[in-house]
């Protein structure tokens, strides 16, 4: 008996009709078109940043403070050193506050609370915080820590505002990743006699680390680009100030001030500062992913 041909007998039901092939090609074309359309805005943003920002980059641009001169030639307006250092400090403190707390809340929601009534309430308020405009967080810190205490603006108060902004993003992203960890891993470790806290720190968190890194980076990127909370909390200063208890400059605030200037050189500095901010986020993204990849291979 000869072997059945692909289009006869038991293989006939697997044949793809011409109509289905056309539908498949149409769907593939539609998906490709949607992908290209989605990438167009990103390409335009990168193009404009590079075309308008690269011209401002120089060692002097990155290593000098703004002078406050906005109606003179480009060489006298200074650079963005204070804004870079201020952004790094403010976002670093905000991350140190939001990331541990956010991951801790996510661990509790998944490992302990899960279906409890209190966990549902926590998830509800986290979802509400996710949609709150950033200026509301800035106003909240302004009223509580500045007006309420009668004190002045300070960098650490800006960090508190950004931490509130980052917290719901970290919690929700970490919770989603933790829910993807198979229960079989937890049950196997618990069956061997390991306490739950050790299972969480030795198995659950290391397994979820690569996914958590993505959520944390999204939170950091959002915080690093926010202007409104810092206007109400950290204010701005042209001089480099490493003291988080005093006024501090930042890249978003520097961009906000420069882009409204009538002087072309100052507007160009705003483009250069915007490109610097994007480059910093990109560098942080690459470093974090490299660390997570090495930890996964270890």
C-alpha cells in the first residue's frame, strides 16, 4: 500500500484553502502596517532629538552650570551640569524609596494576601494612584512638607513626590510578574521544608527578576521625565548643589525653563538637555538588562 499523499486520505483535513491563505496574508500585512505606524512617532522623536540636540553637545555643555544669561551668545549661557547631577540624585532617592516598598507590597499581595478583602482594597487604590496626574503628587508634597511644616523647597521633597509617582507602577508590574511564577516552584520548595520567606527570597524573586527590571525601568523613566512635581517641591537653581536638603536643579525643569526662552541658544540647550535625559534613560536600561541577564545565567 502506497503512502498517502499530503492532499489525500487522512491528510486532506490539514490542507489550507486559498481563502484562508489570503486571510492570513491580509492579517500579516495589517499587523506589519500597525507596527510600522506605531514606530513612526518614535522614529520622529529620535530624529528631532538627534538633529536638534547633538549640535549642543560638548564637554563644556555637560560640565558647566547654567549661568542665568539668557540674552547673550551661546558660549555665555552655560551648560546643564547642575541639572544632570540633580536629576541623578533626586531620581536615585525616589527609586530607593519606591522600589523596595513597591516590590514588598507586590510580594504581600501575591504570596500572602492574594484573594483577601484587604488585598482587593490595596489593588483598587493602587489602580487609582496609577491614573492620578503627576501634578497632584507634587501639590500633595507641597502642602504637607512645605506649607504644612513652614519649610522651603528641597531636593528630597521632590524625591518623595517622584516616589509616590513610581510606587503604583512598581507595585502593579511586580505583581503581574510574580503571578506568572508557577506555583509548582513554590510548592516544591515548601515540600522540602523551606520556610516561606526563604522560598520568596531564594526562588520567587530571582525567577521574577528579569520581568521586574522592566517594570522598575518604566517607573524610573516616568519619574525622570516629570516636571510638575519638581516645580512644587525642589524648585530650581543654576548652581550645582549636591545637598538634597536645599534647592536642586533637574533636567525636566531645566528643559521647561529653556524651551520658553526667546533666545535661540537657550532653546537649543533645551534640546540638548532633552537628548541627554533620553540618553541617560537608555544607558540605565542597558545596564539594568545586562545585570539581570548575568544574574539569570549565574
